[in-house]
C-alpha cells in the first residue's frame, strides 16, 4: 500500500521536527523520510511580467497598485524598496531627467534611477 503524502503533511511534520529540536527532545527519522530531504536552491526567483500582472490585478486599491508598479520598475530587492522613506523621494517637479541615487542594504552598492 502506498501512502499519499501532501505538501501540508510534510509541512506539519517539519514543524513537529522543529518543536522537538527546540525543546531538546531527541527524534529519529528514517533516512528516506521527506523531512530529511533538503533542497538547496542557488538560483534567484525571476519575476516574470505575468507575475506582476497577477499581483496588479488582485491589488485592492490605487496605493497597492502604485507600490507593485514602482517596485517592478525600480528592480530593487524588496528590502531596499520597502525601506524607502517619503523624505528620500526626489522632487518630481524638477527638470528631467531626474536622477535618484541610493545605496543598497545588502551589497552596499550605488543604484541609480533616472526618470524622464
């Protein structure tokens, strides 16, 4: 008889394993157990236009749609985008092109954005 294991079952088992580890309680699992399998991903998630469109269509208000559009246009990491303060935004009434320079949090590199 084959056992049907769903993603929800695996998540529940992983949570249980972490609880045992937290309380320093030993637990032994089979070597082939789906909990013991670690999947290492070295690639970045590439945001495709259809992902952005889907997020844009489920956004409930204009502010959410603006945030999704701006985050996509800037192409920054989410942490850098979310750390933007209103006082850091450039004056949009100045002569174009408007250059905006920021230092990224993770790589400590300068990022330039020029709007026209």
